C-alpha cells in the first residue's frame, strides 16, 4: 500500500478489482478500512467496476483524508 511506484499501485489496484469480482463484499470491507489512506491510483483502479455512487463514496473518503492532511 505504501509503495511509491505508480506501476505497483496500478497492479495492486487491478488485483483488488479482480478479487472484488469474486467477492465484492470483501472488497467493500477492505476499501471501507483503507480507501482513505491508499494511493489515489490504487483506489481508482480498484473501484473501476463499481457504480457511480460507490465510486464517488470511496473517492470522497480519499478527498476527506487529503483535506485533513493539508
């Protein structure tokens, strides 16, 4: 999760998305816990198959965390 290399973030996001295709509830639970702190690229790739509302929800978690950090 803390790797600065964008390709690693993309690959991890892709793997999360793939795993979510097998068990979407597990992915949702994981994202509820980590979406705010995971790299934006990883988050974007992991929520690609979600509906618009779910995508906005997880992106808003990330946005709120970034506001707190600045």
